[in-house]
């Protein structure tokens, strides 16, 4: 149930005590035997709050040493690019990581302006340094200190290997196990130098300039400029804050940054659906202020938002407000594969996560383009983006990336900046907003109703759900339709989905355990309207309950 204050601005009582948060980072020691206080890599790195002893100096020193040990075991001996976002715990963790990296004689590259660095800029830097190589001496990799859109009390730490994208579970399991081993050993085996010495040794890299100057090779900025699209960009207090003004200046497009404020309390953010501050640019509650701004400011045609590390995008149009992320993914795919990228390989495929809308399937079918459905997690798109076999990879949580105009890789991590710019490209080249284009897709393919709900689950139940087999589902119908598939592996690559997906002719649901809370998530969609969707959701819970019992 939504909090009654969702969408309203935060009050002083909602704000994190930043000095206490940072003091806890240094002062609290994790219990190495408590699973909630161990290093655990989810789909985007290790996350937690220093206030709960889940993201503290001990964690970061150990995790950085574990990354050093891992890269040595893999023969990775080139530079390591490191960036950070604007969360209160990001700079302390960034400093801790530098102390360990330099002590281990790793060549570290940091932002030459000593500023914030979006996740896509780090991925872009790694790929540029490696110039298409994934083996051999001198390979670069990277670390991004970010918990993405998580609340202000959280910190995050993720590793990107030489392919530039999120590390897969083969790597993160090794890194997490080694980090927890070092914590249990009282950090014996962790090398470290004082921060001042580490900072002097770190080398400068122009993340911003290199990334921004390369943008015309992936988005049609000339069309945006010539059509005089008027853009309002809101970094939501995140790492893209300096990038948007530079994009406007260097490429001479009509773009204004509507909020340049960086504040680790995020006091300017509307509360999310549950009453928490969360920089989720796909949330109608969190984006309520930007929606109101565009409604009341006629001099702009379109508005965009990014989360704290700019790997996600939010698109606000005058005719529809905040677009559902699934809607924009479908529009983006239709645009890119429908003629906007004629130099892409004819065999380039469309990648989607299995909980993304089936509208994408219908768009792909109409375009006669191959579609690949993978488990949740952007890492599944990395190989295809690198070799050009995926023209586009996107997930339902407003994260995506796509190829350059020439069909070569741009980033292998989610890039909320290019997706936000693509919305303006679509407007410039079609004369229609992305939401107007989605209405046309609905007219052609039908209108889906889509929603996600959470249901309570113990750790044991979550483990059972992750290990389900199709045979555990005994139901033969779902919301009045015959079940056509019961999936525990993604059809695109045969990888385990860590849960269950059930499909019918016009609807589906997927159930997955949460990696951070004692709940499981039910994603569901129906092309037969909201009432049918409600029946799908109700029966989905019954199907999962029966399977777990």
C-alpha cells in the first residue's frame, strides 16, 4: 500500500543524519558471522547501510583487496578506472578503495575534476582503454562506488571487469568469499597506504570530456539540435549533474539542467511510494516534482531524469507525464530497429529481461527482428553488446544500452544518459513524443496492463522459490486461460531465472525472490485489461504458495 505522503517533498524528519552516517562507516564493525553484515554481491554489487553495519570501512577495505586478488588471478594488470556517485557513503568508500588499490601497486585512474562519475562513463572508459581486447596484457577494469537509486543511507560498491559491464556471478562469488574471509581474519592480508599518499599516486582521467565528446557516435544530436527540441534535464542530485550542462554546451542543443543541487540528504526529492527517499527515475512518486515542472513550464518539450549513478532513465512528456519504463523500451526498440540505425548488422538482436513487457515481443515480431529473453540482470547482455550481436539490451527497471551508429559497442553497462537523449532524438526525427509513439504501438498491437507486487517470504521460502522446477507447478490454467509455458530457465540462453515464469496466450507472471528483503516479487502482465491482470496476480500468488508448500 502506498504511503499517503508519496510524491510530496521530504520533510526534515525524513532526512538521514549524514555526519552520523559517515561516522558509522568508520566506527561500526560488522559481525562476520551475521549474514546481514557480510559482503554480498547482488545484481549490481554490494549494497547496505553503515547504520546497519552492512556497508562500513571494513567491508570496503576487504572487498577492494579481494578485487585486487581476483584481478591478479585473472591476469588483469592494466589500469583500474574508479568513479563514485553522490551518496553520503560514496566518497568515504572511494577513499578507502584508493588506499588499498595504490598499496597493491594498481594503476588507478580517477576523475580529473575530482567530480562524480556516472556508471556509463566508467564502462565507456574501460572499453575505450581495452580497444576491443578481452585478453592479453594491460587490460583495464573498473569500480563504481554507488548503490544506484537506493535511499541516502545506503552505500554501494560494484566491480566491472575488462568487458566493461557488471561482473558476473562467477567473479562476484569469488570476490565476496575472499572479502568475507579477510573480514573474519581481522583484515590480515589487506594492504593499505594513507589516503594522502594514495591520492597523490592516482592518475587523472577525463571521464566527462571523453564520454560527452563521443556522444554523436551513438545518438543523433544533430537532429535534436536542428529540430530545436527543448529539453529539461534533472540529474536528481546524482553523478550526471555536471554532464548535462556539458552536453548542452559542447553540442549546442537546447537543454537546461533544472536542478543542479547535490545534497547527500536528497531533501529536494519527493518521497517514493513507500514514504522513503529514493532516486528512482522510473517511479511516478519520486518523479512527481519533475512531472509537475514540465506541466507548468511550457517552454520545454520533454523532460528527463536519471538516478544517482545515471544508469537508469526516466522520460517525462507533455502529453503523458512519466512514461512507464516498459513503454519507453518498446518505443526505443521500434525506433532503433525500424530504420534509425541502417548501419547496424541485419542480424542484430533485441535483448530483454524475462520480466519486461510482452509489448516488446510484439514489436520485435512486427519488425521481423530476433528477440532474446534473458534472466534479470544487465550482465546477460554484455557479450552480445560487445560483439554487436545485440543491438539493444534493456530491462524493465529503466536500464538499457545500445550500439553506436556503426554497430560497435558503446557501453556494456546501463546508460541512462543515452536513453534520455534518445527520447529527444525520437521527438526530433518523428515529430512525435515517445508517449505518442507508444500510443501508436498500442493501436497496432493491443494495450497491456502491467504491474509488480511484493509478497512476504522467509529466507527458506525465497531459497525454495529460486530452486523451483517447472514440475512444482501443478496448475494447468491461469486466470481462465490455458498455461502455455512454465519456465525456470530463460528461453533466450537457458540460464536459470532464479524463480518462475508462467505464460498464457495473453498474459504471464513471473515470481522471483528479493535479494535485499524478505519478500518475493510478482511481475504480471495481461493484454486483456486491468481486471484480468488482477486475476493473474491473485492466482499467481496461489500458484507460488502451492509450489512452495
